[in-house]
C-alpha cells in the first residue's frame, strides 16, 4: 500500500508541518476526539482532529515529490494520485468545509485541480455532523508532476467565538506507482 505523503495528518503533532494560509476567528486548534458535541471517528488509531473557528481557517501542505524519492521518470509516467480527507461538524452549530488539491509542475503551474464546491453542514439535518470522507483520484494529467498542494478548512456558520467550525482529520495523499 502506498504511504501517506502528508505529514501530521491527524494533529498528533499539533499544527507542525502545516502552513496556516487563513487563521481567522479564534484560529486553528487541535482537539481530542470526539470533542464537544462531536462524533467518534471510524479509525481508532486517529485520536485528534483540527478544529476551525468563526472566520475562515485554511491550512496547506505542499509535497515535493522529488524530495520524497520519486524520480522524474516515474512521475512523468503519470501515476494515479489519490487524495482523501475526513470532515465533520458539531451537533450545535452549522459550518462549511472546503478542499483544494493541485498537481503542480516544477514551476508551480497547475496541471490538474480538485476543488469541489464548499460543503455546508447543518446540524438540524439527518447525519449532518457525522464524519464524512471526500476522495479524489487524479489521472491523465500529463508529464511534469513535481509537487502536490493540499489545502483544506472552513469555518462555523454562526460566527460564535471559539472552535465551532468544521473539523478535519485523516487527510492523505498517495502516489500509486
């Protein structure tokens, strides 16, 4: 099985390895699962998550594939790249979740992008707050892949002080060679 190219995907090392591109409201925070008004996660080895606040919180990691040991020849053969992320809301406050993953060439130009519409989570709907997975597989993106940019986050819908926004954990990027 391919290994996860993201470092600290579950917050075990607090915010280490993540660039906080938006750190609004009360800022990013790492909390223990299940958290206040939260849900248990489906993998018991995951014990923490990243929590967002009342203004936009986004965090990003950029993977340098050559530095991670992939050769230009292997990357130019266009191996599939699989991205996964888990997100959930709280039972007491709505929120939004967003993700953008880009495959980049050596000049940081976008070869392919995965950017679905933001997800609105409403605690009043059925299952509105349980953990949900988003995944996407990139293929046929052309030669030249050298970097992968992974950015995700969101915010709460009520602008409450604290950490009432979307929660994220279990993020992964794998290169399937």
